[in-house]
């Protein structure tokens, strides 16, 4: 039987550097389209590999349509490798062709530099933040155990961060990408919260208290960590100092089960899952304390795994029970409405927003398989990201930088 993260929690309870940018900007400034219409583009490059990566990136973005004929394109993006880790992006438009923008982008690798150049092209032609050069932390069962891995958005540069031969779950990035916090069972068989320094490839225990320690996530400024602890008998939400592991403050006091807290973009509130009403629902609570306030999602009897949109505070994505499975939904605070944004025979669960506030990554799960997809919430376009050689992959967290 399939279970969401909230369901897994119930079961538990009761049994690197991304590089720098250097700009060479021609006159003309930012070239932005005010319309939300699809932008036709053409891509040229001085190497087949560069062109393939750029086409892969823009084909996954619902705002763009890649044209093979330059005459049908509003813009031509030209990519040129100028150094081992540097790529020059030229944006050309019009007939006769006119150079509108030029920039040299330096990354941690040539692959990373190409994705950073693609991000700049997105910013200059749509006004949206780029997200192609983002990173993922996720769980893979490739070795037979649940281990923490990292990669770029398109599952290149995959690194195995743990090798514990036990269960690791719910990895979350620190805002600067230097650390990953997760729940692991490897030392004593009980769930403790661990922190990985991704630069030094070193790990240490973050919280190991009596009971279950899980669902940890960093605040947007990286100074605090929200988590679920059961040391006082019931799963409750706590917030701790991210540096000293001290000043642990209990936020909730109820007879219900709380899980999966997610920070508001300004760090003042948490959205979380609670079965206070009898079934899992979404609630808000101030990090200063106080009572929980239920979010009127009005879409399903089961609402869990929330993720607050980092670019648009009006939106929260979450998992809902739908038909005989699960799907991803989005709630708007201003409209007080929810809508389901995934569909199909597979379960859609475990969503994580990208930094543009338009796309998210999520787990698509069916019997015998589990894969990571990218979803454009505006058009419904989905793109498979994870390769077969990683086996079952799930719980991807996008580095929101």
C-alpha cells in the first residue's frame, strides 16, 4: 500500500559551489516580454553538447517553444564555450539580426555554466528568474538502501552523500547550499536528525533526543530549523537555532500528530500537516508561538506535505488524496481556493517549488517505480528528470537560490 510522508511518519511513530557570474552587457538592457504567451526561440551552439543541454533545458520550460527554423523564432540564443568552465550567451533578434544582449557566464563546470547561461536568457527574455542551474537533494534506493544524493536539476553531477546501508529520508537544503539536513537511522536504529556539510563531505548529528526526531527544514535565512520531535510524548513542532543546536522552542501543544513543517518566504510562519480535525489537514502557526489556524483548502479529506512558494507567498503546494491515489494541489491564500495540478494513473506527491515560483519538482509514484518530474504549474507541462539507473528516487528538494 502506498503511503505519503505523513503516512510514513505515522508508521515511524508507532513502530557544492555553483560558480560565479561575470557580465559583459551590451546596450539595450533587459529584454522582457510583458505577455505570458509562449516565446518561440531557436538555439545555436559551437558544440553539439552545449546545444543538447540548452535544448533540454528550454524544452522543459513551459514559457518557451524551441524552433528548428530561426525564422520562426522571436529570439535566437547563441552559446559559445570560451573557457573550460565559461560560456558566452548572445541573444539575437530581428531581421536583419540584431545583437540585443551578450554575457559571459562562469560556472563550476561547463555543464553548470551552460545552465547558468540558459538562466540568464530566461531572465532577459521573460522577466522570470532562471532555475535551470538549480540543485536537488533526493533519496535513491539504487544500492538497496535509502541514501541521500545530490545532483543538478537534470540529474547530472550525481553525488551519493550517505552510504549508511540504512534508511535516510526527507533531505532539505540550507539556503546557501552548504548543508543538507535529513532524518537517518544509521547509528542506533532510531530516527535522529543529521546535518551534512556538502563542501567538506562531513556529517554530524543535529538532534538526537528521546523519541522520534524528523521533518527538519531550514528557515529562509538559514538561522533556524523547524522539526518534529516526540520527546515529550506527542509529535509536536519545534524550532531551534541552526548554528548552536540550542534554544529549542516548542510551538504546538495538541493531542494530534503534526508533520512536515514548511517555512513562509519571510520566515515568520510555518505551514504544516496536522490531524487535529481527525484527518490530515494544513495549518498555519506563527514561529513566535500561539494556536494553529486551519487553512480552508476545501479540496480533499487528506491534505499533507505542504511546501510554501518561495517567490509567491500567496501559494502553497501540497499532496491531496484524489480518487484512489494522490495528486499535487496548490492553494491560493488570496482566492481561498485550491486546484489539483497533476493528473494521471500515477501518484503525485512530495512537491518542492523552484525559485521562479512557477515550476516545482515532485515524485511520480506507481507500483514498482518512483521518479522525479518537473512541472510547469501554469501550463501543466511535465518533464521526467530522473534516469532509470538511479532506481527508485523520491523526496527531491530543490535548492531555492
